[in-house]
């Protein structure tokens, strides 16, 4: 089928508006590539320092005739998704030697867990950590002794930060190697029910802890389809993973074989060989459109609406909220994975997963086939699935039927005809709403406002029994300039309880929600933010607010709204404790949420 007209139009629009920025970026990348292998420009003393601890690899490195991989790792063993990376450098080094190359750990980047910091002060560093990761990866690769990079990262800010760095060093190839999701534990919907019971006082902390530990129970990514697993989807749709690499469980023979295959492939695509594939050629406008299509088709995390514009800008591409909105209108929702359904990512993978979905979307004309990927030319390579044969990865054509149509459906018979992400505009500003898990009867909420300046105050009001009628909960001064734009996911159980009691409720905020947030209507990323005098700073308790995902509007209906002065808030408490002192420069210089809330790009 020919390419969908909207896909073609949006791609052309991105290319046109990005032309000058992209041309400048590609000129820089080409000039850097023309300099040849990076090590050739270092003095003997520079190189001796770099190779001093490399034992058996010293001679090969000094000779400079074989490719050297730089491993950028986000390993720590506090973050379950990244714990498996502890073993990866040794696996990659052995694979590189066996293939006639070398590999070194170029450096480490931080990796924080939003599950640990959810509802805590540390969450205020979460979004900014993406830019810190990009900076740390840049420092890691600045030693200039690497012919390609291997990026080890999975979770929320880690992959976007690493992509920003990979684009910045776009003249060398880069492959992203994931660790995979943990095996399925307590179903996510059962965990959610226990959280709601805890919020109402029906169960105590002991039962809540038991449920949480049964859900998050081992190495690997959390199994719900939040930001971490959306990242993995994105890397396949954009051609930075090996095909089928995203959702293979950790510490299995196939996972180790895919890690070996990734190292081997990274060696094959350097400019020392005949199949040079630098990151700058992979990350073009078509790749980003494919990524947005994947986001919509899977019902992925709204956090990627923040991350993708920042990632794109690092590659010289201007991606806007209008692009997301236009693509959402034509891309069907093909998957139901928690919080959009009951299944987890392991069930999704078993039902056919990304390979089935990519094949369907290609056949429907909703993806660009003509792209450069780390695996080769053409996205159809990603319709194949990896199998383990004689200890090595081999690829076979994936099945062309869903193995469970309650989880995964064809593009011609989707769960919804659109991707479920709506852009919102109005006199309250500019924001987005994810509606893929929201009951259609709740796509329009009109109710009086209750205004809060932090999420804990909402919970206090809830415990005091103050929510007894339909309400739009406005939580402001939660934007990037205020306090780093923390996720407000800890409000989900509270708001879900109100909704289950029959109230019509919605959230409006200049903050953000977790990828695990779902069924409560939430207008998020509203900007300009309240701290910068945005319209949310003029809302008062009792104002009638209309959140309309059908019309794409977000409005305060108070007749004097436009004539009011913006209120201010005492934000001095946001500047200290758990490292927040170190991020004052970030809060002062961060960009708009609609542009990715970035500092370094």
C-alpha cells in the first residue's frame, strides 16, 4: 500500500521546517566522519593512557587497525531494569575479541528509578537527569578513541538522554542494547486495586508492601507499558535496536545471544568497514515519524511527547506537538497493554509484539520503509524475529497473525481508529491528554476547579473528605522551571477512587504523569507554566473548567478570567534537599514543555 497521505505530509512538513537546522547538523557530522578513525588523531601518549589497563587488547588497540567499541553504560543494581547490565561489558568485550575487534567501557551515566522517587522530593531531579545523562555520555565519548558506541540503557530518562548523546556523536555508529522486561509477577491491575484500597484505608501498609513486592520482583524492566518499555519500542521503530531485541527477558540464552550479536553488528558498521552506518544517517525525519507512529499504535507513555522533541533537536530536526496530534489522528491503536489493558509487555510480546505490529503498519502505509537502520536498509528487517540456533541469533519471518486479539489487533481492525493522544489548546494554555485508557464518556469533563500547589495537598484534601462532587483538580507550579516537572503519578489512586465513586473528575497540571497513568482524564504538560505567569496561575477555586478531548480544548469559563492577575507561589523550598541545590541552573534555563523541557539542546 502507498504511504498514507498524512504520514507523507507530516514528514514533508518536518523536513521543510528543519531544513536549515538539519543541514547544519549533517555538515558537521560529515566533516567529523571525513577525519577518519578517531584514534589516529591522538598522540602516542594520549593513546597509551587510554590502553594502559587493557591487557590482551593493548597491541590491537595500539595498532589501530581494528574497530574499538565504546560502551556507555547506565548500570546500577538499585534499578531493576539496569541490574542485568552488570554482566554486559564482559559479554561485549568477549564478543568483540572473537570478531576481531576490541571494546572498552567509555563511561557510566546515572540512572534513577521513578518508581523509587515517585511522590518524593527526588522526583524533582528526574526529568533533568535526562540532560545530565546526555552530558555524561558526551564526556564518556569525548576521549575520542572509539569507532562505534554501544549504549546500555532502558528506563525513562536514560534512553532519551543517550539518544541525545548518540545524535551529538552522530558521525560514529551506535547500537542500543536493552536488558529486557522482568518475568510477569502480580498482575498490574491487581496491584492497582491494592493501591486504591490503601488510599481509602481499606488495607494497611503490610498488604500494600506485599502487593508491590509481588509485582516488582526481579531483574528487568517493570512489566507495565510505561515509559521504559515505550523507550524500547521506540528504539526498534527508529532502527537503533537489533530487530526483536526489546522484550526478551534478562539472563536468558537468547538475551545473551542478542547482546553478542549487537556487539558484532556494531563492529561491522564502523567506517573501517564496508557498511558504515553512523547514527546521523539513522536519526532522520522519517525515523522520528516512525517512532511517533509506534507511540500511537502501542498507546505508549506521554513522557515521550516531552523526550522526542529534545531527541530530535539533537539530530537537527524540529518535531512539534502538532506533528504528534496529526499522526495520532491517522494511526490506529493496535495494542492493549496495562495501563491501557490488562496484559503486560510479556503477554504483548508473546502475542506477536513489535514484529507483528511493524509488519501491519508497513502494509497499511503508516510507516516509512525506506529508512537506514543499524540492522540494514529498510524497516521491513524489523518484521523478522530472532531465534536461537546453535548458540547464535538467527532471524526468521514473524507470524502474520496475532496470537491474542484481546492484546494485539491488526491495523484494519484496531481497538481504536486513532492513537489516543490529543493536543489541547485554549485560554488555559497548551497541553496534551492521553485518552487511550480513558472511557469515551469521560473525554469531556466540565466541573468546578479545586486548585493546589502540590500533590500532597490533594491527598490531604481527599483524606479529609473534601471531594464530594464533580471536580477538576488543578495542580500548578509543577512545571520544569518550578520544580523540575515531577511526575504526579501518586495522585492516580486518589483520583481513580473518586472516579470509581461516580464523580466526574479530571486533572489539569503543568506537571506530568507517569507512563503507568491511565484511566483518569489528565491534561498535562500545560504551558506556559504557572511559575512563568502562565494562565494556570489565574485559576481560582470554583472556576468552571472544561477539559474537552473531543474538540481538543482546555478552558476556564469564568467571565473575568482574562482580566485577572497571575498569582505567585513560594518556591524556595524546591531549591534544596536531595541534591536539588545542584540544579538551580537547570530550573532557570530549561525550555518549554512543548519543546521538550530541555536544557542542553
